[in-house]
C-alpha cells in the first residue's frame, strides 16, 4: 500500500501538544535536510527547511571520544550531534585587524592639509626644536633671551609670572657650576659592592655630602667605580692618601681626584 503524502500545511494544523509538529531529518546522499516548524514575529506558523552538506573530517581522539558520550536529561533520546532545539550555534563575528601603518594612514586624513605638524622656537621652521640645525648656536641663545624678556614683561604687567624662567635667563643670572674640588673617584671596586659598603669605607675619614656608585642598567651589579663628594677638601685629600692602594674585597683600590666635567 502506498503511503499517503500530506501537505505540510495540513501537518501544521494537526492537533499537537505544543501546537507545532516535531522536527524531522532526512538524509539524501551527502546532504541532510532538517524540517522545523515555528512561529514568526507575526504569530503565524511557518515551516523552515535547512540543508547541510555532510563532510567527513579527521578529528583528535579526544573529540571522537566525546561525541560518543551518552546524552542525559531531556536530551537522552536525541540523536548523535547537536540538537537545534537545545543547542544554538554561535554567530560568526568578523574582525578587522589594522596595523600601525593603517592607523597612521587613517589619522593622516584628520589633519588639515598644509598645516605644519610642529614649529621650531629657535628658527620658526616646520620642525621640532630638538632637531633644529641652529640649536646651541647664537640664534638659540638669542631666542632664549627674547623668551625670558617677554616673560619678565608679562610679569611686570600682570604682577604674576606667566611661566617659569630659569635663573640663568634672568637679568644678572649666572650659570651654577658644580663644585668638584672635594670630589674623588674610587676605581677597581668589585661587582658585589653596594652603597652600604661604600659608606662604611669612607665614613671614618670625614663627612660627605653625596656619593654615587655606578651600576649596570640590566644586572644592577657595580661597574667598578664610584664618586664621593666630601664636605671638606682636606678630608678628600686624606681619603686619597688612605684608600689609594688599599686592599678591599680581594682587589686593590685606586683613588684619585675627580676630573671636572667640561
């Protein structure tokens, strides 16, 4: 006896518990067709047919073992694989990654055409003041003097300083030079030398104002030399006489006057 083929509209109108017939799957060759019924936004019953191409892929042993797990709960009677009524595949999200060059090109359009990026305070050129070819020349000194004079005028008019003016740019100001007359340089120090060791070495000689122990940037070990500024020159001379040639930490120290910076 030949089976009677009914219309899907008749099936939708049939009396089901939830008002919709169950979903059906039909495999035809390498394609699987899934028929589902649901309500649209207008509250009408519609039929949705989705077709999938069946492909065989080699997966890892863990994935193949996980697919053979027995389902439980309300899905214990489901067929192998995800059930569309209980499982929803994530939507595909497309991301557009841009590099630094693309970002710079996008920002170039925001800049006004013909507008200079920077303006030099020395020669008023379209470049940074750091890269000015006249830096350190008489033009640079003159521009600083003009800026200082303008700052003084603003201060006299408003009674408040417009901005900070360094002492050497003020009228009658002189550049402060560092006094190295009582500074000594201690060389041939070991790598394990610390500030506490250096202080213990010099504190019995006389008071000092500051000291500097040179260290490697990455490892933090001592570079082998240090500078000590004593408060009195006689203490610095005594330190040279006492420590020069003195054995410390399996090394012979070399102590001399610190050469002034040019």
